[in-house]
C-alpha cells in the first residue's frame, strides 16, 4: 500500500512501473492493488501502454486464483478507451469462453466462469458480438459456468431481445428454468428471462436467406397464401412458453430462491402474457410459505395492474373467505 501511495504521487511512468511489477506479486492483496492503480490511471495512458496493460489484465481476469483480483482487473479494463475494450472482449471470448483445457493450476470451469463474468461486466455493447459463444455456455456441464453466463445475460437485459438468436436463447433459458437440476441455475435462468424479456417484446424471427435461383423464386410465388396465425401459434411462441415455465416453478419449485426469482420475473416481463398469470401471483402472494416470495409476488402483481388483475384479486379474496363473486354460481 505504501508503494502504491508513493507511485501515485509520482508520474505516469512510475505508476505504470508499479502496476507491471506488483500485478505479478504472490500476494493477492498486492495484485488487487495493482489493478486498482491501473483503473485510476487508465484514462491517462497512451494507446500503446493501454493495449499492453489490457492484455495483461485480461490474463489476470481469466486466470487469477482470487475472485477479488479478477474483478479488479475487469474494473480496470472498463476505464480504457472503446477500441481497447473491444479488443479485450475479443480476447476474453477466444481465450476464456472457448477455453476447454484442464490443468493442475487452471480448470476449464474456473476460466470459463471468469470469462462469463468479465464479458458480462464489459456490457452489452462489447459482449453482444459474442452472444452465440455465450449461448453455448448455457449448456455447459458446469453449473457455475451456466449460472455466470445467465448472470451476464441478465446484466445486458433488453438489448439481447433484439438479436437474431434471441428466440433460441429464450428457449434455452426456458428449458433451464424447468429442467436444470441445480436450484441456483434455475433461479439465474428466471432472472435472465425477466431482464431480457422486460416489457414482453416481440422477438425477431430468424433471417431467411433469399433464393438465388429464378425457378425457386417462381415456385415461392406460386405457393398459396399461408394460413393466419392462430391462438395456438401464439401459445407456441418462445415468450409465452417461457412465461408458462416461470409460472410453473413459481407454483411448484421446492426452493424458495427459485420461486422468488420466478415471481420477480413475471412482474418484469409484464404484458398480456403475464397478466394471464395474475391469479397465480395472487395465490403466491397469500399462500407461499416464504415471506420474500410473497412480497415479490405482490410487487409483481401491482406492476401488472389493470382491471383484469383487480377482478382476479377480488374473486380470489372472496373465495378465500368462502364466498363467491357471482351469487348465481
């Protein structure tokens, strides 16, 4: 710490020398301090120094054995200029998200987890170009990798919904909500869906390539007009399916942490698709055995709003009192 204070009182060259020496220290606290100093001087550096230090910091962010040091390294990278952050994101993807080696000192799980965390912190602007690689991490054999990849998607939020692969991504997250055996992963999947699908957006359809052959064009033009979209078509949309899965775990998951995330996700997504689940939220707000679940369900119910929600609430309240809203029933 004294060395760091001395270096900060001196010029940029002394500060860079301190960072380059101490970042390799065997003491984790010293390595963290070196990353913190790098963050403080990030904007002052010339481009050459910035690129070299960013390369070192990416290695620290992926390979260091201490979580605080890895976090501090990424926090330093985000102070660098736009192009250097782009280069860092590319290296994180190539050296981290695609890492598949096992060694005594560096496991694939740890490196890929660190890469997911780092790319998530860099933000959607720098991470979205590598969305397909991050999607692969959702199917990783390690629960830690899956959960951290979902946390990155949760941090990016709504911009993910505008990407071409958004439908497949939502489908993968929906499967994790009901199918993953690890409760933290199920909860993280709910969180990610709540963030990505906030406001119940229309997800883009995959781009269909135009046929090059004129004969193929003629054949397409001769095809009869397709049938109109039906209610069953809407029900099969990834958004609707995801909401059904989230509702299912809110009703039946054994772990309160998962039910909490599910309740919050329904309120974030909103729209008619979640208003249809108002009854489920109302029941959870009254009957779930976990207080935090009840509070989140109630908060989500108020977000949905509308007359329909109010009618459901009144009907359920009367049913719980042993009365029926419709006297003729």
